C-alpha cells in the first residue's frame, strides 16, 4: 500500500532537501578524502533507511578452481578477506580479494567487479565473495572484458605497464630551450642523460620485451646490461668492475617497482588514483622530479619533490618513498578518525 500523508503520524518529507544534503556529503568526501563525520543521531537515522546492499548474481561455475588451475605454476597467494557489519540489519558481510603475481593490484578492482568511485560489493557468505573475486581475476587473465589484451595474456606484462607509468611523463630530458628537440625528440633516442632507447613498434609487445624492464635495457659504456627479470634478484651483491654501477641501478629499479605495488595498494584502500610522475634532467645529467596525485587537496604541496639527483633510478626511488610514507600516514590518520567516530556512537 502506498503511504498516505493524511494518516495519523505521517509527515511529508522534502526529498529535494535530502538530495541537496547528499550532494554536500559527497562533496565533503571528495574534498577531504574521508567520509563525512556524521553525528550518532544522523548515523542511526541513515542506517534505518538504508537497505542492505544487493549482491551480484553468481552462477554455479567453480571460478576458484579455475583460478588455482590457471596459476598452479605461480605463487598465487591466499585471498585477502574483510568482514563488516551491515548497520541496517546487524548481519555480517564479506569482501574478498585475490592478488595476482606481478599485477600489482588485486581483484575485484575498478572495471572488474565494480565501477570507478564504487566500493567492492559485499556478500552474505564468504564463499560467494571468494567466487566473485576469482571470477573477476579470471576475467582479467582471459582478457574477456579487457580491450587490447589477448586471451590468456600472462600477468608478466604488468611489469611493462608499471614502467610505462614513469615513461608517460618523464621524457623531459631534452633541453627545454631547444624547440626542435622539445617537439620531436626525447623518447625515441638515448640522449646521454639516462633517456630510454625505445624498441621498434614490432618489438614493443613481444614476449622478450615483456620479460625485460625498460629501465634495465639502457646501454652503458657501449655494452648492453642484462636485466634481472625477478625483483628478488635485485638484492644480490653488486659485481666488481665495470658492472658495479649497473647492479646498483638494478637494485634501485627493483626496489622502486616493489614500492609501485605498495603505493597502488594503498591508493586503492584510500580511494586515491595512483600517482603519475614528472621527471627531467639538466645539462649536467642531474635529475629532478615531482609526483602528481588526485588527492592534491590533501597531500603537502612539495610532497615527493626531488632535485639534483645523480641517477634517474635513484630519483624515482626517492619520489616513491616519499609518496608511500605519506600514504601510510594518511591511512593511519583515517583509521584514527574512524575509531574516534565509532567510539562516539556507542
């Protein structure tokens, strides 16, 4: 039966006011990067009118078994699990994420299970949450909903993606006063200041290309340096002689790659887009750079700024270390704020 405002106790509600208030709450969250600090009364009222979240439909297919079989030769780690309480029902809800080796992310993720700006869905049963997470991971591996990625694509090509995060904005190693160079050169040449030598387009996506980090493929002293395909090898002791500098650079690149994954994970948790990085070299071969985050209103203005660093790899590492330290502090701050809010409600 439709509600009748003429009945005793019925009060008309101006839904336009509610809609305006909702916009204000969303604006606060975008500006400050954290939920609006509802009072206990407001939280209770909203919990009453909010319905439990609907669960995505799942068939009876064993996606968990498929994922384990797909990655039986890889170091597939156990899933990450999160348990919450639905405030409107008091019932437990579950979220699960699977981490794929070498991807630097977890599933479900933006575009695989939920859309940008949304949270991962919750389930009434942990098994359903695992099935959903495995289904999204399999969708990524098979390329069924990922344009440009062939079916059965190996997760190793994520290492190339991570390096391209640097290359998308770091090609300012030509002189800024040389208009000809600034317009037409930079990425396709080795300029003497640590720039990258690009391979022809036909080789860009070859299997050999996917297994080699771009930054390790530089030529130094006329000899090509063999890169380390696994990050764990980056911590080997440097070799003596002419290869000492190359081993140090491999260490720095591998450490930066591992920080990439940690930063991406923290950004996912905090609802912040992963940063991009701008880098340039001066005439003396010294590197400067600065990261750029979506959370510009939250982060300190000079966060991650580096200047006059002797190597490109070290400049990258210095920037990522500063960004990661800030993300850790921001996460701790938000947890403290949430704990304070929860303690004031009960």
